């Protein structure tokens, strides 16, 4: 049986603002890519931050491997979970290869060889080898995005939470990044992405969750969820 990340009666948001999402009931399954969709302000990033442990739930529960996520230790979360922030940018002008190597520091259990192999693999998979010695702050936004994805993958996380992973990428690299996330899922990772590109979500996800008016409008197989009637109801298009 595959592992699941389960949200029960989950409400998320900010203490001094109204709840963004209320009484969410969702199950995300390992081995699949799930795309979270919705209009701006619908709570996509807020939900992902809550799953990542960056924000506490206002109420309800998040369970992973029969454990309340609130009780998951920082070291275990750093080792097994990877999070890519929306429009995240590096803060220090370090060479690219050093930025990517930071991802391996989440795995102190690895040998030096294992860490080096993971670092090399992440650089290759994201086509960052040619950027290896360049200061990251001198790169374009799309190149920086690829570096951050490489850093995310360098720890070989079992749970991948990516907020707009294709932001700033050209079409070829968009397809490559989504294909890479699909491959991680096929190898057993649980992958959740926030997406605005509906066509890319439809072609590169197994499951889809549509958020609307403070809750889940629809969830299930992407081919069934990303349909004209749902797009009209949620986005006013189609």
C-alpha cells in the first residue's frame, strides 16, 4: 500500500486574517504528482506552506505515515521533505555548484560518496553543469529556478512540495522539470505542485485539486478534474 499525506478537517490561514481554507479533506498519495489549482488568492501557496511546516494549521490535522505532522522533528523533515518556494531567489552570490550542494547537507546519514553522487545527479538532471562555477546571482531568473530545483532534489526527498516549479522557465525547461518531477513520483516520491499553467498541469499530473471560495471545489484524476465545466466554475473560462 502506498504512503499518503492526509488532511483532515484542516483549516489554514493567518491568525489575524480570516481563514483562507476551511475544513479541508484531502489525501495525497506517494507515487503520484498532484497539482493544486485555483485563482490567485484561493489558498494554494498557503496550503503548501502549511504542509511544508512553515505555517501551523489553524485547526485540523495533517498525517504522514500515521504520524501527526506537527510532531515531525525538524531533522526528519529536512531529510525527507523538500520545499520550493514561490518565486524563491537565492540570497547569497555563491557558485551554483555550492548552492546545489547545500541540498545534500540535509542528509548527514550519507557518506561523502553518496552526497557527491546525489549532487552530481541533481546538477545533471536540471542541466546546471554548464552553470556550475557561475555566481548564482548573475544568472537569469529561469536559470536560478533550475538551480533551486537542483538544490531541492539533491537531498533525494521522499516528499516534494513545489510552488510554481516552472516559473520563469522557457517551454523546453518547463517540460523537462515537470518530467523530472514525474520521474521522482514514479520512483516512489510524493509530489505536490502548485500550478497556474492548466495545460501543463493536465499533461504532467496524475491528480488535481481545485480550490475555490475557501474550500476544495473538486479533487481526483487530473483528466476528470481539468474539464471545461470545472474551468468555467472556478476560473470563468472554457
